């Protein structure tokens, strides 16, 4: 299995390094990293990782700012990632941490690291152990902050 890790220089935390460390903890996989300037560059980086560098799955990591303009750029990047998935028939796990999700730099760093690591584990599960994800269906899993849990009936 080969996992692509696409990340950005715009992020204020090295989310790519966190994801790679976590991938190595959970599986023996080849890893291909591709770092680009910003989130809108992630779709093409992800597509290159899938098609040209022969990755089985990509984790796309970015940290949009907290302003309305940044939210719009993140939405455009997300749409591009979805298109790249449809064009390649392979998963791209989008891992965005918006700066306004945290109250301070310490919490922002904690959230970015945790979300990158939890999604790296999800990528391994999706490719190597999808049955484990089936067991988690409907359990309110969240990456980063605490899980929501299942809805009470």
C-alpha cells in the first residue's frame, strides 16, 4: 500500500509530519509526500499523487484562515478534492483545520495534530481494514475534538 500525503506551507502546524508519523505507527506502508503553497493547490497535488505517483489513497491536509475569504477558498479546495476523487475513483481524505476552530495557538496546534493523526488512522482503515469502519457506523466519530456519540432514541 502507498499513501500520499499532500500538505501546505500555509498551515501553521506541520500536519504532514504528524500524519506520516501516525501512518508509520499503524501500518507498514510506502509514503509519498507532496507539499504545496495553499489549500487550493491540494486538489492537483492529490491527483498527481494518485495518478502519477501511484498512491492508493491520499490524505490532503490544510489550514485555512478564519476569515470569510479563507472559508470560500477552503470550500473551493474541497470541491476540487471531490472532483479529483471522482476522476480517479480513489479516496482523498480531506483534513482541514480552520484557524477559527481554536481559541488560541496552543489549542490550534493540538487540534491540527490530533485531527491529522486520527485521519491518518482512518486512511489505513479505509484501505486495509474497512470492516473496522463498518463497526463504527452510526457512532458519531469526530476527528479532532471529542466524538459526538450515537443519537439517543
